[in-house]
């Protein structure tokens, strides 16, 4: 365990050597490591005590092309990242290049970083100028989705794609959605859904996809843009690459559904006309909820869209349970605790249950509501609603006011307390 002082030294907040007993501001430390208030002690400790993993990829070009290089991506469990591009020209011609680092996980998360540049070969030599054969680029940043998905990210894989030309940049593939889909098809069998831009170029690329609404269809895939990330979706049952606008259904939450939701949430959800249900799901078939650029919240229910109050499945065996689960994410969006780019883990959940690592194993009641992760909060509510038997509550009645988890419904959910 590192001490606050060690962390403060590393973040440049304390003198080296440290002055004994000089005060260290936890607030400044939190600011320095990229946390916005309110900051819990747990958050701060997680930022200070982190794991890191570096992934290396080489830029390979065919024989006869004197362009090479490498990419190093370091990801940390506190959400910070560093990426370094190194491109080298060892031949005669100059090159313009565009290198993309695409990092994928088995659960379908994708991080993309991009670097465009120029390197010189022998032809750029003059009497006063030696060729600039190297182009190096380094970027650092923080993305909370790295922290939220750390266990999966540790086992991820780095892919390098490149375009290059000795005659200029025109004709480079600018369609990031297509490039990412290509890699996704190789790496995770199309189960991908979330693409996160790391660094300035990639974030701009994702923002600039040119959608004319909160989502759009690109290359037969539905794309939502949220901040510097995108979530890809399909119509339930459709193949990746085959979705058309005509297949997409969307509507506001109905008065009947709204009344049903109020039995759990009281008046703490946004108005029904701000909640849009769709028949979309993540590429792996999972439901997800995402804030739209139009101030509405999109609840993507897949097949449950048609009759959410009647729908049930292996993951959500009680009628209406998946709607309740997703409405917890709506609640989190309204109360500013949600991370856009979160896709519900029900399928992962089933696989993980076998090894006892379910993200839905939220433990006994007691911790403050804000200490449960986003998926755990949603599961606490949907399982209280459904009366799901757990290790903690082996005998359970749906929506029981004496249930050990009911305090969270009464004090947090219905009161809008995060
Ligand atoms: Zn969820």
C-alpha cells in the first residue's frame, strides 16, 4: 500500500525529500489525479494504489517499404493511460502515415488511439538539413471506463493498423467505424459494442462521425456517440452490418409503464417524454441505456422493447425486470452517477457466475449506496423488485418493505440520493 505522502510526491504536491508532518491536501491530491468532487476515500485510495499493464505493438510494412515503428499503450486500474507512437523512416522516400492502435477486450470493449504524421527519408536531405526520420508522439489522459472494466482490460490485446503513402494523405480511410468493425470481427467475433477514443485525434474522430441525431446507422451498425466514445448497437436478431433505419423502433415510455416504474422509483425518474425505449441492443445482444445528445435518455431493450412489462428471459426471469434494471441506469443518468458507455453485463454475468466473479454479486446490505458499482446498483433494485433469492436473502418476496435491501429503495432510489 502506498502512502498519501508517496502519492503526493509522485503527483508533485509534496517536496522531495518530504518535510516530516507537513500537511497534504486530500482535495488537491484528488484534483491532481483527475477526480472531480465529491471524492470518496475509496476513490482516492483506488487512484493512489493502482496496477498497470503495458501493451506493445509493432508497425509492420511489406518488404521494400522502409517504414516501421511501434506503439506502447499503458493502461492503469485508476483509469489513467499513456500511449506512445514511434514511427521511423529508414529509406529514401518521405512518408505520410496514419497509425491506429486498437485495443480490444474479450467482453467487447474497444479503445482507439490515432496518430497522423510525416517522416522524411534520404530524399529530404539537403546541404543544411538532415532528414527527420523519426516521428514520436505521446499522449496521456484518463478515462473512467478503464477503471470500471479493469479486470477485463488486463487481459486485452493491442492491434495496430496503418495507412501510409509516399505521395500524400489523400485516400486514407477516415471511417473509424469501419476500421473498428474490421478489427472487432477478427478479435472478438463481433461481440463488441463500446469504442472509446484515447487521446485527441481519436476523440475528434469519434465525435466527428457526422450523425444527424442522437444515433445513426453507419455500415449497417447503429452508432451512438457519447463524449469521446461510441456505442455500437444492432436491432435484436439482425446481423452486424445489416441494420437499416427502417428496422429501428423507438417510442416514449408509455403512461402504463410510467405508472409501473413509479411503484419502484417513486417520482425520482425523469419525465416519461424524456425516456425513449428502442428495439436496439449492444452487438452482443445486451441491453444498454445511454444519454442522447438531445437531452433524452435512450433505453435500448432489444426484444423486450415490444412488451417490456410482459418480457422475461433467463437473465431477467420476472416480467418487467429488464425494464426496471435499465431504468436504474436512467436514474443514474439523471443523478449524474452514470458512465456513458456502460453496457449491461447480464450475459457476462452468467458466464462469470460460474467462477464466482459476477459483477452482480453485490454483497450484503450495509455499505453506502454510492459504494456499489453501476451494475450492482441496478441489480439490487431489479432483484428487490423480482424477489430474486440470493445468498443473503434465501427467502424473499417481491417488492418487500421488510427486505434487507429495501432501505436503498426507500432512502436512495426514491429520494434521489446518490
Ligand atoms: Zn445494467
